[in-house]
């Protein structure tokens, strides 16, 4: 196996009998270097397959033109759409992004933060892992003076910019819809309450249930990792209750898909026996049968706003920025899984 040595500026300089400083300037199109020298340097660099050391360059300049993006998972249409729109906006301003995924693991998230800081990124845009309770690593980003923008999942305690939807109001919207469909015993399979967005969804659910005088039984409120498999398990748990729910609101579409599979395997009529609403408007929700009602989270707009917020920071680095919290109104997409009236 070849162990070919990486070409350095010094290698190019030795061939052309130039200083490494002159070679570096030539590669950066410095006006102090003649056009003839620039052409010669670039020709040799190409022949030797020279690859610039971006980390070393970032250390010298104090700027890498790289932005780290941390997401809980990349197999979600919501997160991939957010990332796509972050990249689209930042690329226009000369930035590239480094994407890492935590897979909902606190340890992986911490490792990602360390890697991004070592790479000298100019900013970090992140959505926290489900496991994250200790905010020490996010505080580390702040202590370095690096812009930190959180989206979808973020903690008020950090006092940083945040972009997301109104999760509390979204839950209200879902319960109101299910009540309009005649549902009277509404269960909620939520995320972990230590995560702000899921806590807000649970609070919204509870308050809406109380508003309509419906039963708020502890057996109807379940915490979950919101995976498809966990959605199956929690739905099976609800079906063992003495009095089953007549509607289930689930705080994630993958878990809603798992729940729907269990209902179909048990020959339960959806929505007439048990109505179902998910969260996230993943593409499959419009393709399965019955189609699944869900909340549209406006991922494209969240991605654009997160990127623009970062750019506002770098445009005025010496100006103390006002905290930028943008809360978008969510939209309930009503489909067959909860729309009893369309089937009556």
C-alpha cells in the first residue's frame, strides 16, 4: 500500500525556488504577487495535487468559513430539510457546513461539539439530542464567543438565539381538532418531558384537555423516545386499558406510524374507533393508508432563519446582539386518520 506524503507549501516553494510565504500569497491571489508567479505556483500545485490545510488556515486567519450543524438524526425529512436550507443560505455567503448527528445520544453530541470547536468553525447551529440534560458543552460554545443558534429543540436557560414553532399552541390545535371530531378520551404519547419542546407539547395537551372538561388520566399520558418501535409499544400499552382512548395524539410521525400499524393489526377502525394525529408532517404521512394527520413544522423557513441569524452575528461581531427568538405558527394538516366527518 502506498503511503504517499501529502504535498506541502514548502514542496511547491522548493521546486520554484520561492519562499513558502510567496507561494501562500500566490495561492490566495495576493495583489503583491505577479500574475506570472501566480500562474507558475498554481500549475505546480495542480501537478502535485496540493490540498490546502483549512484548519491551519483557520488558525492563522481566525476564520474558517465553516459552520457546524448538529442534528439528532439525518433520516428525518424535517431535519434534512432544515439542513438543506441552512446550507443553501450559507453557501451564498461563502460558508460551507459540517453536519454531525447525535443519534439522540448526549455523548455523541458532546463529541460532535468538541470536534467542531477543534475544527475552528465560525458558528454552530444545533438541535439537541433527546438525552441532553446537562448543558455544559453548549456553555463551552458560548464561552468561546462562537455564535450558537438552536432550532426545534433548545433550552431557555442558555439564553441563545432560537428558531422553532409554537409547540404549546400546536398541542392545543390538535386537541381542539379531535374534540371537534367527537373524541372524548384523548391519549398523548409524548417525548421526554426534560426536553423543552416535548414539555411544551405536554403542557398544551393537558391545558386543552382541562379546557374541554375531558379526563386527564395518568394512564393516557405516556413518555416515549418517539421511534417507530416505541410507538408500537406505547400503542399496545394503551390498548390494554380497561377503557381505551378514542383518539391518540403522538408527538412524532415515526411513532405515529408504529401506532397505526398496531391499530391495523388489531383490526381497529381508524379514525372511527380510534383517531390518530402525528407531528412533523413526514412525507410518508401522506402515502400510508389511512393517511396520517400531522403538524407541519415549516422546516424550510426554520433552516433559512437559523442561517440568517448566524449571518447577522458575523456581520456585526462587535455589536451586542439582542436575543433572537423566532417562534413560527404551526399548521395542522388534517388527513384520514383523524377526519371522522369526511368518512361519515
